[in-house]
C-alpha cells in the first residue's frame, strides 16, 4: 500500500481518474464538462526513451481512442530543474501519440513548492512557453457537502487538512467522515492515515466529536474497525488512569497487555476491577 507523500496523490488519480477533470474545472477554470469520461492510460513512453521519459500518470478525457484532452499528472515534493526539460517532452509525446490537446497537472505538498514548480518554462521558440498547473491543499475549495465528498472522496481528503481549522470546519469534517465511510478495502485506511497525519490536534478532536454529535452510523468495514479501535484505546486509557489515581504501580508488561487489548468486553471488566484491586497483578488474575 503506497504511503509516501509522493505516491499518495498518484494513487488517488489511479483510483479515481475523474479527480483530474474536477481539479482542472474547479481550481483552474478550464472548460471541462462535469460528466466527462476520464480514463487512466499508459504512464510510460518506453518506445522512445525508457530511462528518462516516464511520467507519473496520464489521464485522457472523453473517448480514450479519440480524446478531447490528454493530461500528464506529476507529483513533486520539491522543484527540480531536470523537470523543466522532461515535462515539455511528456506533453509533446502525448500530443503526438494521442493527436489531442495536452496539459500538465502537478500535485505539490505546499504553496512554496507549487509556486516553484509553476515557473514558466521558456522553450526558446517565440510565444512557446509552458506554464505548469500546480495543485496544493490550500488552493482547493472546502468540501462541505457529503454528497460531493462521497462522489469524489479524493478531493475531500486532499482538501480537508487545509480547511479543517477554518470557518467551515464542522461541515468539512462531516463531509470527510461520509467520504471515508463510502470507501472500501485498503483505500479508506490509506486516506484516513493521510488526513490524520496532516490534521491539527483540534481537527482530530473535531472529527471525533462530529461523529458522536451527528450520531453517524458507520457502514464500511474499515470505518467500523477504526471506530472500535478508537473505543478500545479509550477504555485501555481508563483502566490505566484508574490505577494511577489509586496510586497503584503498573509494570510495563501489564501496561502493554492493557494498551494492546482490543476486546471491549475485557477492557470494561478491567475498568471495573481497577477500582477495587490492590495490586496491578490482580487485574489479570
């Protein structure tokens, strides 16, 4: 399962190519219809120069045999001079192969990187200048509608860290919860880890509070498992806090046994027992 900052945006595009036209339309104002077909295609140009000409992903809009637009998708954690030479080549080769207009979309982790990657590339020929389109979380609109978030969960995930502490925080987090719950398999876990690694402490707490206040009913296997794990962590913390408050020392092997337990019934029994026992060893008796 890809986890790096470089790979995650590309995994999102591979999971849902429709993310690309949505970004071109909503962020850059390109004339791309909302119901356009998006197809992930070959990501390499091995027939030309396999060692150097290999883009991260390619998406074709409308009929893949006669596309209306070809999009080269790149992920950059920092600006690199060599890309000012390879990016124009990607576009020229895609245009040659598919006989259609082409554009370049670059995912960046922050505004500074996006600004550097967006620097115009002067090709030398009069009026031939490539201006990369760069995307970073803060430039994305807040996703406050659960239906939109479920339709494009990748957009909700990319956008949420930039807006989870802003004026639309609760609506953003509620929509994100719905989007994560709509996912299946490892995808939900991957996206959840990405978001949580970028959320502030306040945003993490808001996510937990929003789920409780909205009485949201998790449906996916991932969401149910994650919620159960969260409850188990809370119960384990309660056991240790009760023992600490009563001045009972807890050896490391017992602490590890409690914190690694996911059995909610067992943890509840331990909470009750912690209020009456005299030594930590009696907890496991």
